[in-house]
C-alpha cells in the first residue's frame, strides 16, 4: 500500500472497499444482492460519488 494520496481518490477507494467486504450479514456484498439492491449498483454509486467529493 502507498502513503495517502489525493483525498478524493482515497474516499472513492474507501467506498469501493466497503461494499466489497464479504460477508456482511443483512447487507449487500459481492456474494449477495437484496431485492432491488445490487452489488453493481453500489460500485457505480461509489464511482459516481467522485464528482461530489471533488
């Protein structure tokens, strides 16, 4: 791992890592979707949040 970089990059990575954690009982993770909540939606949301973090 490298030293802290750009805060926006760090925040985006944190969002991606949080959703990728498995298992997360009762929550969406990379092995389980819940109803209309999908893992891929959270990945897209993390990337889409970048503009708001800048």
